[in-house]
C-alpha cells in the first residue's frame, strides 16, 4: 500500500464519520417519503443537494430523465461511478431499502470528495431512477451516462451481508386481454371472457414450469380482473416477470411463456397484447478483483459475510438493472445486512427495518467500504492499469 493510499484511507474514514448525521437524516427522509419508479422527484433532489453541498458538480435531469442526475468531483484519469437508487415499491414503500442505497452512495462520495484529485480520480455519482421494473440504468447506459467511466459500484441492503451478487436476467411483461362484455346470467353466450384467458394462461404456465430449467422463474399478478361480478369480464390486465440465468437463456425461454398467454387468448376467444415495460435486465457479472477489495474493507469495519448458499442469502439472486451496467463496465453490487430476519426484502416488515440502528450502521459501513475500495483501486498501479486498459463504452 502506498503512503498516499494509507493517508487517503484515514481521510475517507474521517470524512464519512463527520458526515454521519447528514447521511442518516437523508436515509430517513427518503424512507419517510416513498416515491415509485419515475416519480422520485424529492428523493432525487435531496440526494443531489447533499452531493452539491460536498462540492460535487451536479447536473439534474440527465439523459432526458427528470429524476436522474449526475454529480462529479475530481479530474483524474481513473473515472469511477457510484450508483444511487431511491425508488420505492408500490404499496410497500421502501421495502427494498433504496433509501440506504442512496445514503451509502452519498456517504462514499463524502469520503472521496477531498482525496479524489490527490489519487488521480474522477468520481461520479449517478442518480439512477426506476430500478424497480423501469430499467433506469439501462436507459442511462444507452444514452451515454456511463461513457468515459472505468468501473461502477453500489451496495444494496438485504437481511444479511452477501459479497457476490448473482441476479437473474429478467423480462418485465405487461399482459392485456380484450374480450366482450355481456350480462353473466341473461346473455352469457354473447360474452368472451377475458378473465378466462388469464386462467388458461396461468394453468399453462404452471404446467410449463415442469419443463423449465432450475435457473428460470416465472411469476406475476393480475392488476385488472373485470368490472362487476354480473358482467362477463371484457378487459383484464396483469404484470408478469420471466427470469433466467442469463440474457441468452431468457431469450430462449421467454417465447415459451408468451405462448402460454397466446393459449389463453385462443381458448377464450380474446385479443392479446404483450408489452415490455422496460428493456430486459441482464444477469450480473461481478468484477472479482474489485469485490475482493470491497470485502476486505467491509470486514475491517466489522461486516460478516454469509455464504451465498445459505437460505437467508437469497436476496443476491434478485434482478437488477445494474446487471446491464456490469456487462459493459467492471462492477460490484454487494449486499449489506440490516439484521431484519425473519423479515426479507419486499415485505412491509423489511421496510420498517430500513431505518433501524442496524440499518443506519449499514449506511455508514457501506459508504466507508465503497470509498475505501475506490482508494485501493486508485492506489494500486496494477488495478489502475487494468481498469483504464479495459476501455470505456
């Protein structure tokens, strides 16, 4: 370790500790005002304001996305990205803990603000909206937000600490059936039942699961089931996810699932519409050199990692649009435990845990470990050369 790196490590720890009150206030504020995908106006503004106060050059509304932003400090040749998420789940609030992600990203930025130029770093925090099904990072990637960057990092809360993310690729489908309404008692023969179409489709999917690989998941929900019990349902709608071990496997299995929805339409005599709510999310490709550095720094601040095979570690198999970034840039996406068990992600009980003292400690530990990972990457000539030689999108 170079002397500059050692000094920077100390400065990072001190800066994160000095920012603790503001970071936890930001986490709690976002948590108390949940905003769903593409509507994160307050969360994005609060996160960007915190970065501006640290001296970052903030550009709101990047990539023609009103709730996205970019915040940059330093001018060194090694350019690292920190990704902040802040969208909530409909009806569940911050049951995936994105308030912790945003605050940890700001905390890492606080740690790096004064040492970036000394280390030859440019640090950019990207505010990435709509991770929960909207694919904000994919649009930002396609529109150039990650251009010129050499690596990307973030942390995500879960029940326990898990180092390596292994998310599925996923397609988000919007399903609509249109039939014909009729009085269900007097003129049933004149109706075409759009609810029956969904019933047939779900039975077909249930049978298809017998022949699907173990790496595939299919699940969804009905969002509109009809208008009145005495009327043949004319229109029904639902949202369905198809997950697979890779984009390539997803491309192979998704048509088989869509044919199940076609079967429902054929059987019930209804019209089917299948729309994609976002581009497909990719599987995650971990940069193991970066992850090794992160893990060492996280353990040094007291984090204890659970083996990924443990049942409580399954959050590392969730899907994320950070997977698409990882196919272009070296990236890490480790999980921070918040001591929530038996509560797990996407439960109201987990949302309640996201502002507990254990969650607050995760914010500060995650911020510190991310920032120290950046320092180690910048201080190690081999890592610096490896990342800069890899090219940029």
